[in-house]
């Protein structure tokens, strides 16, 4: 399984940003095991990064790897929609045989 590289663009320490961070971490822990890296980018502190990625709204989540590139906007509160939107198959522990 390829490691997922996720970038979450937020604007400041707002409740919506904090919810998105919490929701993303929960989704990753529950569905990606340890196969992920999260980078949180505050566009207030780094507006040039938001401009480079053409971020128009926050929070915005970008799945950089594995391809294809995917984007989601919102607080990521609907786990099923996030998984489908990012083309992520939920983590299934191997059952003993």
C-alpha cells in the first residue's frame, strides 16, 4: 500500500479549522492504519502556498499521493464522503487464516 500524502489548508485557528484537523486525523487513524502523512498549512501564515495550489476556500484537503490528485472542501465531518472523495479504501486488518 502506498503512503497517503495529505495536505490540509486552513485559515487560522477557527472552530471550523480545528474540526477539519480533528476529523482528518480520526479518518486517517481509523482507515489508513499508519500509511499516511498529514501536512497542515495555515494560509494566513503561508499565503504563497495557497496561491500555488489555487486554494479558494478553506478548509481544503488535497490528496497529493498516491495518484490521482484529489481535493475536498469542508470540515470533513462526513467520513464516508471523505473516503469516497479521496478514493480511499478503508483499512481492513488481515484476519488470521
